[in-house]
C-alpha cells in the first residue's frame, strides 16, 4: 500500500488509542500502582483532591509514548514507570489549569476539578501536581530528567500564556497557531519520547528521531483535537466540546473559516470570537463543511503524521518503531471518524 493510499484509508471499525495500548496493560498497571502510591506524599487535606485527578479513565498517551519509545518487550522498567508518572502528573496539572481557563464542565466523562472544587482551589491543585512531578524528577541519580521535564513545563506554560493573551483576538497567523501548539501540546509528546528512548538505552540517533517523532505526533494530535472541538462527539471524547469559539480561542479550523468567508460573514464571525456577538457553533460547523475547512485541517494532521513517520524511517529495525508508527495510523483513523460525523 502506498503512503498516499494509506493516508486516505479508514477501516470500517477504527481502532482507538486504548486498543493500540492494550499491549501496555502490565506497564500501565505498574504506572497506576506507582501513581496511587504517590498520593501518600500529598498532605492529608488535599489527598482526595489529588486522587480525583489521578484516575485511570484517561487515554494516558504521554505515558504510553514513554513506554513505546523505550520498548524492549514485556520488560517493565522501573525508570520508565517513574518517568511516565512524571510526564502524566505534568499533563494532569495542565488539564486542571486548562479547564479553569476554558470554563469546562466535563473532563474524562465527569465534572472537572474546577467545577468540583472551585477555581481558586483548582489553580493551587494544579500547582501541587506540577510540584510533585518535579519532586519525582529529582529522585533520579542525575539531573537529566529534572532538567528535561522542567524545561518542558516552562514551554507548556509559555504556550498556554501566549494562547491566553490572544483569546478574543483574530490577529493570529497560521505560524502563531503552530508555535502555540508546538509549545503547549507537542512539547510533552516530544519529551516523553525523548526520555523513554533515552532511559531504555537506545542509541542517540534513535533518541533524537523518537524526539522528532513525538513532536510531530503532538502537533498532529492537537490539530485533530481542535477539529474535534467542532466535529467530535462529547460522550465519546469524554470532555466538554465547543469551548474554542465560545472562549475566543483561535484554532486552525477557525483560521481556515475566516480565510474562506465573504467579508460580511467574516465580520460576524470575528464579532463572535471577540465576544461582541453570541457564538453560533451550528452555523460555523455548517460553513466549515460547505467551504472545505474540514478537509484542509484534516490534511494538516496528515502532513504532521507524514513528518513523524519520516523521522523514524531510518530506524525501522528497532523494536519501538513499529509500535510508534501504529499511533500515526490510529490518529488517521480518528480523523476518519470525525470525517464520517461531518458528512453525516
């Protein structure tokens, strides 16, 4: 099958990430035991709040990237379990803060931390999760994990700050958008692959390739997630959708729609983004379908996936490579699910 044909083919029963991660069940079980153990280190007064965030219902893509990029069969590495816990805690902290900013009601099919505890407590809860992630990172014999993770944390926060300051503004280019998602999402994907392959002892050539793969996969995943905000099913995805337009967050689907609308309609959409007019999500989804926005954004996902695959092309003989490449196929299939919903 050629690359172009593979990109366009979507099986009738698409796999989700949980299906692909089934082989990691023992690794994820070890991760869950380790993370539950960490609850004992939180102060008793906030332990139940931390427990509320550290659940098993999420996809845990970032820990899975740690394990797959360091894959050596069924062997469970204590180092990789600890690294997976660090990156997952950072991710969970960022989700708590994201939901505050987005005023989201649902995350992982239940009330968000901000709805459960209020915004002030939720901000501090996210900070506590961040802090414990760094504490775990300091327990390695060298500073490499702590340095890599803290650097990534700063970049994630920078991406979120840039996006927050741009809310309600349409003065954003495609390059600005790419920069934001590179920082806020792709960075954790990248560092997960970097640390997983590095601490599994693979050659630096592969570590660098895995790092590049993670970055492009992360960009692709965020573009997909932004598309799902308009075309996804809230129950299937498990979080509040439709928040981007309502909160004035410019994403690629909205950028593409702005470029394609005639002047009068464009001005109305800009008024919605800037908060001067109530959002009309149903109309915007209809326009996206009519003006080819879905296909344009879906192709942006495909391009990042092609770059991710190209990064690993010289390392096809290594054990992690086919497992990582399967993630590209899964994301292609998930875009196909959205395409089916968009055309229904």
